[in-house]
C-alpha cells in the first residue's frame, strides 16, 4: 500500500503540497501553541517567571519531532 504524498522535500525541510499536509500541521501547531501559552501563564501566575522557557521545550520539541516524522512518511 502506497502512502499519499502530502509534503514536498525542499532543501533541508518539508513543505505541504496537499490539503492534508496543511491540516496535519494545523492540528499539531495550534494545540501546541495554546499549550505553550497556557503553560507560561500558569508558571507566571505561580511565581516561576524564570521558568518561562520550560513549556516551550516541553511542548514544542515533541510537536516538532511528530511533524518531522509525518512529513518524512508522507513525502
């Protein structure tokens, strides 16, 4: 069974070439951005202003790895 082509490899990255590629990116990026903003707000509210970087790495890195895997698989 062949996989559909949702992403094109351009230089060292992947760009969506199908509406499903854009949908997958949106389905990962929007919740990740919301989780980062909520995490930073909660840490700020609790008084951990110096730990604002923590939600970024906790949510961004797994999302980036997930999108990279999906893009490689569907390119």
